[in-house]
C-alpha cells in the first residue's frame, strides 16, 4: 500500500518525494481524505489564500487508472473565495495519467518568481519557464503539450479572479475536466503556476501489480456491466442536462436571480433542445458513459459557435437565471468562461445579481435580463478585470459588500449558489448552508436523493449528514458523482462496488469503516473551517431564501431553518455553534490533533 | 375547500396538476394526500419528498400529521430523478 507524494517548492525550486504514512492512508484513503488531512496539518490558520503560505494540493485515489469512473482528481487549498477548506474535482484524463507516474498526490508550496509550469515526466520532475504562456487559455496551453496531460489556468487565474478554475484536457480529444469551484485557479495564479503537465511512467497494464491483475480484470467487467445497465439509462443526453426539465417541472429552477422558480419557454434550453445541437460526445478515461456533450449552436446571435462541453449548472445559471433562453448565448458565455478559466456557476449567478441590481437602479451599470450582447460583455469585463468586472472578480459576496447590496447576493460563505431554488426542497437549503466549501450542491445533493423520513426535520438532517459522509468517502477514490446521482438502481451499490475495488487491491475495507472514514473527513474539514473562525453564524442562508418567492410565495423562515440546523448539529455530534464535540472527535480518532 | 397543486412526477401520479378538495372536520396531511393518487397507489411513495402547506415545508410543522384547514394551499413536489 506504498503511496508517494511529490512535494514541490516554487520559491526555491526544490522537488522531493515522500511516503504517505501508512496510518494516514488507512484513515484517509486518498483524494479528499488526503487533501483534508494535509490541509489541516500544513496550512497555518489565518493565512492569506493568495499569499505564499497557502498550498495547492493535487490528489487522486487508490483506484485511479485501475477502474473506470475513478479517473477524477481533486485540487484543494484554502479558498480565496470563501476562506474555507476547498476541494474541487475534475474528470477527464489528467488524473489517470498522474496515477501512472506513481504519485498519489502533489503538494505545491511557495511562489515562483515568474510564470512557470510544473513538468512531471514519469519520475523526472522540473519547474519550467511559462513565459510563452502568459495570457494564454487552457486550450492553448493543452495544445502545446502533445504527449502530456495538462491542467492549466487561463488569464483569469493569472489575474487572481477569485472564482478562477483549473481546466484539464481542454484541447485534446476526450472529455475536458474542470476543477471549477472555490477559486483554486486564483491560488495557482498567486503562485505564478500556469500549469501542471504530466506523462505516465508506466503503461496502464504495468501499473497494476501482476498478482492482482486477474481479480481487477474480473471486477472491471462487473463495473462495465453495471454502468451499462444501471447508469447509462439514467444519464440521458449527459452533462446533467435532463435536470432542466425536472427543475422546471418542480418549480425549483433559478430564474431572474432566484426571484422565481419557473420560466415559460425553458424547453429552449432543456435536454431535447441540446440534443438537436449535439455534434459529439466525450468520455473520461476508461468510462463507457460518455457524459461530455459537445454542441454547435444552430441559431441566434452566436449561430455556428462550437463548444466542447456543456452542463446543466452552466445552463441554469447563465440561462433562466439571467432570463436567457438562447443556447448560442449560453454557449458563448461558457466558452468565454473556459477560455478565461472561470467558474460558470459563479459567473451566471453574478450576472443574475448584476441584472437585478441594474433593474432596480441600484448600480450605475445597465444590463437587462436576457440581453445576449450585454451578458457576453460582462464575462469579458470580469475576465479582464475591467470596469465593474474588477469588483465582480472579487466574488459575489465581496462585490455585494462593497456595493452594499448584500440582500441580492445569493451565496453562502462567499460561494455563489448553483442551480436549485431551495425554498420548496428545504433539505437542499441545509446542504448549501453546511457544505464545507460554501454554497455547494454536490456534498449532499439531497434534491435527487431519497430520504427514509422525507417529511421530518430529523429525516432531512440525517440525509444531509449521510450524503456528506458517503460522498467524502467516495471522493477519496475519487468516484464520479454521476453514478450515485443518475443510477436507475440503488445508489448504495456504487459504494459496495467501490469497496470491492479497494479490496481487490488488498485494502481489507468494510462498509462501516469506509463510511466512517467519510465522516472523519467531514469532521476534519469542519475543524479546518472552525479554526478559520467559521461557526453557526456562517452556516446560514442568503436573505433571498428567507423572502417569499415572487411566483409561489415559498420561503424559509430563519426560525424554521435554525431548527433544522440544530438537528443537523445534534446528529453530527457538533455543539450548538457547529463545533465538533470532543467525544465525536474521539470516536473518529482525531481527538489528539 | 383545500387547493392542492402537484408538480412534475407528482402531477403524473395524481393525474392532474391542480385539484380542489372539500372535506368536513379536521384532516391530516397524510389522509388528504393519500386520497389523490389516480391509481390507488400511495402517493407518498418514493417519488414525493416535499410537501408545502401555504408555502412552508410540512417538516417545520407536524410533518404528515399536520392538520389541514379550510382555505389552505397544499403543494406537492417530486424527487428529482435522472438528472
């Protein structure tokens, strides 16, 4: 179970290899677990996320490049957007390539004097000048490395836009991955690190020990069969695009900066409309699902625009949330976000905020709902930090504070809320408020998960905890979210298969231990955030969700929400302020930290 | 009279998107909802995870034991699946 970590210091140019201690692997497995462990142990409290003391941590899991659907990698740091621990995940091909270098993780420290990239060519490590890549897009950087897998930032990362992302496999054939949320791209930019490029040391079959190859081969077949029969039927077109119909039907689609939950004509940006403009599909390493949706807009001001990947969240936030129903415009916005290297959820949410404030006459900037040209221009302004874009590039919460318009900012802990209104499905409100990286849907996507007791506060609180713990465990590997969210069968089967995968490599894992590992990790990220000063007062909803929705009147009263939060804390074993209790930490074996 | 609105899959289960229900005396949410499935299936199946009474989630009241009174608006939302 020997696993290696590559530690790179950009200040002094040193690169060294270290063993990940066996007890750390046992307790944290890989991926999110290791990122949480090293972030808590190595990032001093109160550091500036864009300062020299922050670190960038790339991790993969023990099943990466062994089985399909574990090809994702995580990039973690203290977030410049939220000041929390932040872990952002991306699919594609980069993670599997990294696995075959023999490294399970890379920790990047310090700051380079000039723009550089980190080159990992098997076991040959070097820090190279990236002067030629200044201002280049992730597509351009990827295209320059024919034989390497590349994770790069765009100009937005260099300009320290606080929701800058890291994009891998942008140009090459195959599904692009985006570590989108939390501003990891800005942390890379702050270190003058343009990209990490990797090339394998071993071929895939050389990577798996001979003694395990037969068992792995058999389980691989099981995985393929499982994906084909129980996941592909639930995926639809891909990119989570079927969600548009579902959120519109359930009246929880964000419209006009979350003022409403439904828009006439949403079909223009729903799955069928995207089917009609789809020109290709792409897949991550070894995966038979092909969820990457490649489109070419047919009509509107951006007819002919070609976009290699589009997803529901991008469409919901930059579409209906901005009263925009033109596929071409949404695709143009997405393309620009990819080129600048910015999170599309943040950009769409911020655009909705600007549109509402403009409509109300609260800012000296005019942008109407549905204005295609204006919407695209705003992305340029943010990406280039020009005019109002410079304020917005600091993130929605900071911009709203500066403009004294917090009432209209739909965010939690500085993270812009994604594509689900929660005033009906209130369990999702708890998910946003208690997500360890700020307003995020993926840690507990309760809106698509079945609760045992859906009509009680206890049921909602327990569902949140269970999903956060389960996902934290799966993200150690790093399992694809599309599987448990889209399977037509029981999501628990993916957990069972994941454990079988670990055991095929001699991990001797059982379900209870696996899920407890997830709980341990969620408590470590909480400890990180508590140490940064986060508490109950931060686990709250934005004002918008406490207001009656303009179309339905739905709202969440603060007193009601707090009851749910109390129950959640109690189930978690945290005190009334959201701090893990000593007995909880003891039970999870992290009381001595 | 109580107005019931159903969305998404919940609407398919009930066979209609909106209905008015008249009843005498107090009635629990559970009783009210059970009666509206078009094929005698229990509407409170896996498909429904959210019920709102006058725009407030029933979990903040008495859950399925919430007493419904004349003039209330009950809204039923489905679980989002296959997204």
